[in-house]
């Protein structure tokens, strides 16, 4: 089983709650299933560019016109996508490690999604809608936030977005371990909240380890 781990957090593991959740998750996963293959992608080490007009032509040109042939400039604009989308196509499970920023995902993660979830690579566009051409089954979110809120709260702009993006390509199984209330000055129970999220991360890892 292939697990793609995408890290969208610039902070070092020693001071990052979401990266500590990732440590708990992957320790459990590899202990329960030593055969799992983990591909770690740190977006701050390999930064996705913003999509340009040339890249859009490359991604969507063949959808509009099957005879479309990309120009050299359009091909170059799609370099990041061409070099990085395959990792998602190869994955059975995608793990996203991230903090909540402005009630949503860090923009570097959105930039990566814009580059890799493109037609012809991850889905085919038909008159009936998007048809998946990947075998991703589950997306796991390992999240941290200062405020006390989780999925379903009016302030949560993260999980509706993630559910909509992956629902579009046919993935509805979204598992979440969320360490909220991580601001230790304002929340006396930050440690307990982290421990609960770590337990959730380990439980999700056990379920993923059992996936065939
Ligand atoms: C730019 C920025 C925006 C943030 N926005 C929010 C927010 O909207 N809601 C929240 O609860 N915490 C917010 N935070 C706090 C982080 O989510 C929190 O510190 C989290 O624990 C960081 O994760 P990490 O420890 O894994 O780096 C923000 C932090 C930064 C730097």
C-alpha cells in the first residue's frame, strides 16, 4: 500500500503540533503494517508555483479540443504538475499534515492541489462530469489550531473545502485528527486536547494499516 504524506507546515517538528500528530500517526502505521510504502513530500522543500495562464492551457487544452498540442511555454509552465501529480496517482492513501491558517488550509497546500488535481492525470472530464483515474481511497487530515473548534463549526473553512475538492475526484472518505486549542496561554487544557488528537491519529493509523 502506498501512502503519500504531504507536509504543509514550515515549522520544525519540535514546535509543531501537527507534525507531532504526524509522528504519532506514522509510528503506529509502520508498526502495524511494516510493508506500507510512505512517500514524504515537504511542500516547503519543493514549493508548488501558482498556476499560470500557460499552465491552464496545458491542463485544459485537450478537454476543449482533442487535437490540442501544447506550446513549449505551456509545457514548461506545467513542469511542476508533470513532475508531482504522479505521486498522488500512485497513492492509496493521502495524509495531509497542516496547521489551520485563517480558518482554512495554508495557501501552499492549495497551490499544490491546484497543480496536481488536473484533467488527464487524476480525472477525465466528460459531459457527465469528472471520472476518477486514480486509486486514492482515503484522505487523512492531521491538523492543529489555536482556537477551540473542529469540523462542523461555523469557523471551519478547512474541512468543507477538503471534502469538496476530494469529493470532486470521487474520494469521500476523509479521516480527521485535529488538535485544537493549542494556544497554551489562552487554553489551560492544550496538552489534553493534543493527547486526544494523538489518540485519534493512532486509531486512524490502525485502520489505514488494515486496508488491503
Ligand atoms: C498565519 C496564521 C494564521 C492562523 N490562523 C488561525 C485560525 O484561523 N484559527 C486558529 O485556530 N488558529 C490559527 N492560527 C494558529 C495555528 O493554527 C496554531 O498555532 C497551530 O497550532 C499551528 O500548527 P503547528 O503547531 O503544527 O505549526 C494561525 C497561525 C498563523 C501563523
